[in-house]
């Protein structure tokens, strides 16, 4: 989809990339091409987990909360005036 917003975004990226060396630009093209080709469901799931902070654990939420609360150590004293 080629919208005015995507064109501006692409122009901004191009401005940032102009300072790269020729070799770095070739590496970037290779990585972008590889990214386009990879379209498996597993990769899509990993991307969602990576960006939305998914947490995988066998413990329940209550167990995790209890562990966090039990690990707290309040040694600071507050001076009273």
C-alpha cells in the first residue's frame, strides 16, 4: 500500500540510511529480503511475543506474584521530623 504517510516514512528511512557504507547497505538489503521471505506461523508468533511482552512460565500468576512479594527486602528507614 502506497499512501502519503508510507511515502514520507520511507523517505525518512532513506535519509537515515544514506550515511551507511555500500557494504552495510548490501547487508541491509539481504536482511530485508530474508525478512520478506520468512512467513511461517512460528515467526509471526515470535514477533507478537517479542513486541507485546508475553511471558511464558509454568507457574500461575498468583505464584509469580507471591515470589515477587516474598523477595522484597525493606531495609530502608524513613527519618521522622
